[in-house]
C-alpha cells in the first residue's frame, strides 16, 4: 500500500516549477501592460499546478499498465513499482483534472467562455500524452505539446485572464515570455527522455530522444536553454530593459548544461531535472519582478 510520501513522490514535485513559472511570467506581463488581478493569478496557479500533477499521475498510470516503467531509472513510479494499484493512480489523475477544471471554469465565467474549450483541449492533451491506444508521447511529439500547453497556452492564458486583451503589443510580450518558459519546460522533458533512452527503446516508446539519438538530444537540450536566453532579450525589448535581469537564470541552468554536455547518463541526469526546473523558475522570477515593480 502506497504511503503519503509515495503519493507525493508520484506527483513528481521536481516538475512543479514548470507549473508555477508560466503563471509568474504571465502575471508579470499582465502587470506591465495593464494590471495584475491577483485572485485570477491564484486561480491560474491552481489550474497549472493541478494539471501538472494530473499529467504526472496520468503518465504513471498509462506507462505503468503498459510496462514501460518496469525497468525505470528515474524517480519511483506508483504503478510500475507496485506501490499503488493502477485504478487508484487513475482516480488521483482524474481528481487533479477535476480541480483544474473547476478553477478553470471560474476563470472562464469571469473572463470569456471560450476559455472552456481551451481548458478541455488542455485536459485531453494531458491525458493522451501517454494515455489511449496511440499516445502521442510515444510518437516523439511530447516536446511540441509541452511547449504549446506549458508555454504558449499557460503564459498567454495567464496574461489574458487578467487583462482580457489580445492587443498586438500585449500579445507580443506574452508570447516572448511564453517562448522562454516553453523552451525550458521542453528542456525538462528532453533531459528526462535522454535519461530514459535505453528503457524507452526496449519498451518501444519512440520519444523524440529515442528518434534523435543521444548526441542530438544533448544538443537539443542546450539549444532550448539558449532559446530561453534569447526570449529574455525579446521580452526586454518589448517591455523594459530591466527584464534582462532574467538572464540570471543561466547561472542556475549552467550546472545542468555542463552535466548534459559532460555525457552523464542514467541516474547522473536526475539532478538536471531539478536544476532545469529551478532555472525555469529563476527565468520567471527574474523577468516578472522588474515587470511588476515598474508596472
């Protein structure tokens, strides 16, 4: 029987900065171009965190029943390790989806009802990453969907629910922030899949890392970190040059870059997940703070 600490580990807390960061970045942009609406920012954070936890449990369930996690190198999985029944993990995933849905409904009701459709698409995408008979995460499309939903949708959505504006200038700033956040969210998945290339290959899971191979996947990771740096410059050009403080995320991300370029494999890549998540959070904080202060 899974203990509370097992369930917490199954929620994969090291991935949660990827849920907090887009809300921070989007709120910073909202404050600069118009004003921050803090109760909506909090609800957006609930949506983002709940979706991240739901994705983690859903992946645990779907990979577990397929046997993909039988020889897993990374953090403990509830189903794959036998710590929790698959049905219980599935219920936990849908409970988290429900929390995200309820918070999202409040945001839609107070902003625009078409956001309900965005929320439904996000939930469906989260489930079919590894769920269903033909999961797109097994086809090398996981990074694309992470960039779209944990980058573009999360950041632009957070900005929009607070400003209710899609004016060109506002949207451009939100998109610049979304590219930076999305790139680092992708980098988390890339290093996760780099670590799992041997086990995913054996399990028939054709992630982008499996398709690209080890060398090109390492270069992709570095390229995504570089793209996040370029996004800081773009955001600063569209808002205030004080946003260049966001380049400080490179200090945090540098350790992960060195580890990846140094050829680490298996468990040696696990710390990179944490450093990349911390780098993403640093990106969001260091760009959002000047935007909030100068709003």
